C-alpha cells in the first residue's frame, strides 16, 4: 500500500482525551475516579432548548440548509454578540459552524500560507498548535508569566517573536487551561501590536460569558480591530451544549465569505435542527444560564479553597472559565516526583483524582521551572470535589 500523506505527521490532538482514557481504564478496574480532566459539563442542556430542537425535527428541519447558517440564527447571533461586545454586526458577519473548533482551522486556512508564522498561547488549547503545523505554517508560542492574580501575557516575548513572516496571532482572553484574563492594558497592547504589524487576530471567546465576577470585553471592540479580528463563539459552554456542536465565526465580510465557502466544501452546512435550538438558546429564557453559573461558582470556590489547603499547592481564584491551573512544584518535591506526568499517574492510582498537566497544553518553553496541573470543575459535583481533593490532600500530607 502507498504511504499516507506526510502532513499527518504534523497533526496533533486534544491531549486531554488521553487522560480520559487512562481514567476510564482505572475506573474499569473497580477504582473510584474523580474526573477533573475534561472540560465537559455534567449539567444538561436546558429543557426549552431541547424542546426547540425536537420541535424543529418534528417540523421537518432535517435537510440541507445554507452553508453559512440559517438567516434567523445569523441574525440572532449578530444581535446578541454585537450588543454584548459593543460592536456593530450584520448577519453577513456571522458564519455558523459545527462548534468552535472549526473556526480555528478555517481561520488559518483563510489567512495563513504554508511557511508563514502564527503566534499562539502556550500553555494553551492544543488545537491551535496542531492546526497551524498541520496546515503547513510555523507555530510560534508565546508564554504567560505568573502574577498574584493568576497569569499575564509576556508582551516582551510576543513583541520579540514578530517577524516579517508573521501573519496572525491567536488570542485567548479568559484562557483555557490557565483561566488568565487580560487587563484592559494588556488587551490594548495586543491590539496595538496587531495593528503595528498588520496581523490578523483570532479572538477565542469560548468563555466570554462563563464568568462569575466582572464584565468581559472583546479585543474586537477596540478601535481598528473589528476589521482584522475573527471572533470564535460557541454554544458549548454558556448553554451546556457541548454535544450539539454549534458555534460560529464573527468575521470581517472579506473573511466571512471565505469561511462560508469552506463550510460548503467541508461539511455542506451545520445540522439544520440544531440551529433552531440555537435561536431558542439566545432568545429564550436565560435563567438556566445563571443557574449554571451559580453552580460552577460554588464548585470553583470549593476547589480553590481545598487546593490552597494542600501542602505545596497554590492557585489564584479566577473570575471566569471553569479551569484551575495550580502550581504544584513544592507538592511534587514533597512526593519525590520530578516529572509532572508521573505525579499525575501516582495521584490517580493513590487517590482517584484525575487531572491534566501542563504538558497537555503545548511544548514546555525554555526557562520554565515551575510545575503546574489543570483541573476542570465543570463535570464534577461539589460533594465529589470535596471528597476527591480531600483524598489528594491526605495523600500529600502523609508523605
């Protein structure tokens, strides 16, 4: 048989799923597992959204529909996203997709030629790096520096990494995995660099409304940014619709037209009846959204309190997302672990607590000395958070 395409050697994956497999294997042997590893949500989609989806199926919305999305959903998205970010949008700026991930790939297909450079956050969502390299680009990481409030972008490194071959920067405010949120000054600095060097910007805003205090702001709302920024929007987090696979790109018209054509080439269209559920999610009752945020806030508070009580661990309390990224350097030293992967495996086998590590979110950068793990609290109830992290604390305290 002929060999497969060479580009497959450059294709990465979402490595959190490998942790899920290890956790499932451990559970299959009869062990208790506390699942902090995957950012799925164990809260069901609100009934009125499900009813709208069922109604659309019953009404026959099961065939093809326009590649960029049905007009009613694009109009609802333009109104909702624009009003919450203070930017003027029309339905023509909105291209509906099967979740948020396709926005990453199609943005890169639209703006990046093979051999060109794209800046991306590291640690960060692993699909950024995977898709840049798979499509023939050069992935250039930028790092975060620890602060009392969490983490801040190393703007000096970003500035030094831009070359004449750099075409875009991926910017994930309210960040997965580290929960970092930009200050206004940091956001403005990124915008200034993008304009100075004529860069396209992918603003990943998956967690824009998954926040417990404060108000989110979009880089696209800053002067001169709407015409160079593509916003990644998803229904997965805000509306607990991870399995429905519904999201969109909000883009300048020039790029929106390209994204629509890519949709037609790749999957024809996003599932028709799911789009009607999206309209109900946006325009129907919003109480379930607040209820879910209240539940997630309770989980955040419990997890942060318990983690900060474990010897050798520390985490700042984030105002958004549903991830924690504690420094575990001293805890690892206490347990005699030098590799964070070994620490994670030992924790799973000794306590049942399953989590990702820094290594699951990009190649470690030169000069990194501290060790971190990532815990997602979106898929685990407060009682299990307390029990699982209590076992983790006991294991480390008795070492």
